[in-house]
């Protein structure tokens, strides 16, 4: 006995010979091209994760089958597909239909009963429809940093957009631009407005930003000198500060380009000086000057008598030289106006003499005194003369010479008597009251700390 299912197949075949199946559709289910007689469990299921999406959006299709093979996509997708799987469909811009058609797997037994044509199996299809919303209108954001600049200043324009494919600048800038980015606008001299229009499938949108230019400020500059009154060969520090300036230039008794603010020490000034500073900005320049007063150098004097000890009615020569002086005046045992340097011989000396010389200049006054000793009786005396020392033993300059010591005795290298001279200006001395004998003399010098030099070369004299 043939079952009813097989009878239905035979009946269908009896009506249309060699058709692979009879059309049948289920309510709300996949469309089937089937003879409904091999296996009612054969099916195709196609699903979408969304049925309504945004413009240019994406969906995920997933499918499964039962007793099916050889699946093929059609509609708004294509290609051979596995019997199960999933796939992302991107950039959808219009309503779309997705179909999946698979072939039923037919057993050999059923194929023998149905014939070779029926072996190909039924075609079963499932369909998914997806609606796409209209494209979104573009959005544009535009900003400037800073929005207030000084004359000839700069600002940076930043922008971004959504749902757009191109952008165009207008106003105080121009040209095609990317849909996002930044651009620096330099040398702005007037208030400016920057517009940006971006377009896409959903239309166009615009934004604008304004940048104001501050009125330029007149430059100012300050300049000072500390101290402003100096000794000769002294130093001062110049300090300055410029506002609203681009550069500064020094002139007068200094020169060169200077920073907008700073300080500089000026050394070894020997005359009154004037320092100028000119600073320039966007709208003009400013100038400042400062004067520094430098004192005249103090005069110095070198004054000596040679020899410093003479016999009665003898003579000596006075020598002098003044620096930074304009004139000199003699006093004491000589007198009159003298040149700033010279030499004078003083003759017929009968008494000890004291000679003073005062020299003056713009920096002040200096005076020196020399003494000349006159020996009335040369019997039993020894006149010693020397050149004052000028250096210490280490080679440094001697600045605190305080006097001399004369040591003498009647035997070489044996000195029984000492004479201390506390006048470093003397260059000779008369030793008196010497008995008849051979006398031997040495000298030392000492400074203000009492430090004494080594002995000089020994000299001798025979007194009759």
C-alpha cells in the first residue's frame, strides 16, 4: 500500500511531468519551490538584526538551514553561501531586499522513486526586507583660538563636521577643505569673519567664527643707570624695559641691538657718558636716554731730593712729576708756581731744608714734602745714601714702606749700634760722632707691620 505522502507526490508528478516541485508558500514563512513530498523538515531561515536603520548604516544578516545545500544570495547581496552563517552588510543608503535560496538534500532512495530529475531537490527561499532612513543633514563646528589678536597677530581655525563629504571656506579665507582639520591664519590686521559650509547627501550646513584685532599700542621704554655718578674708571649697570615693542637699538656711548628688556654693566668709564635706547613697535617707536657723570681722576705726585744730605753750602736737585694735575705750587724752603713736572737745583744750603710741592687737578689736590739735611761738620761722620725699595721679596709691589734701620760697628759683620729712621721718604742719612776707626754699615727697610728686610750690602768708612 502506498502511503498518502507518496500518493501526493505521484499525483503532482502526474499533473506536471519532471517538475522539480509544486509551488507552495507558508504564511509569514519562507517562500518554497517544492513538491512537498520528500521531507517537510527541509527549511531556510534568514534574519536581520534590524529592519530599520540610519542612512549609510549597517546590518548583520544571519541564516540557518535544515537539510539544505548549495545556498545562493540574491537581491541586494550575492554570491554562494554556506548552509549556515552570518554577514555584515555596510553602507546601506536605500531600502534593500536580501534573499537566500538553497537546494534541498534528496536521498538516493527518494531519488529512485521520483526519477533522476527529482534528484535535484526543491529550491527553498527566505527573504528579509530592510528599510533605510533618509540621509542626515551635515553638522559643522568651527572655532578660532584666540578670537582676539594684536595687530599682525595670528589665530588657529579648527573645524569638524559630520555626515558631510566636502567643505568650502568663505569670508576672510577661501578654498576647498577637508571635512575636519585646522589652519593658522597669520598677519591679521582687521576684524575678520571665517565661514565654513559642508555638504553631504543630506544637504549642507554652515558655521562661522569672528576674530577681532586689538588696536595697536604705542611703544614705551624705561632706562636707568645705577649708579649714575661714578669715580674715575668706575662702572654702572644699565637696566631697561620696553612694552609693545619688537626690537630695541642702543646708541650714544653704547651700541647694538638689544632685547625688549634686560640689563648690562658698562665698565672702565673715564668721562661723562650718555646712553640712548630706541625701541620700535607696530605703531612707532619710543626713545629714552640716561646720563652718567664720571669724576675726574685724582692727581698723583712723585717728588724727591738728590742727594738728601749735603755738606754746608752744598746743593741738591729736586725732581717731580704730577699726573692728572693742571698746576703745582712750591712752599716751605722754596716757593712759586711750578709746572706739573720738572727739576730744580737748590744751592748754597747752610741749614736743613724742607721742600713741599702741592699739585692740583680736576680730581683734587696732592702734596709731598722732602727733607734735605745739611752737615755742618764732616769730621767723625759718615753720609749714607740709598734707593728706596719698591717691591716685596715675592715680586709684588711694596705699598706700605714705613722706614729704615742703619746698623754699624767697628768690625766687619759685627754691628753694635742701630739707628731707626721712621721717614720712608729719606734717601740719605748722616751718621755722626764716630770715633777714629774703620766703620762698617748695613741697612734694612721695614713696612707698616714691622716686617724687616734682609741686610743690604755692607759698606765701610775710615774716620781719622
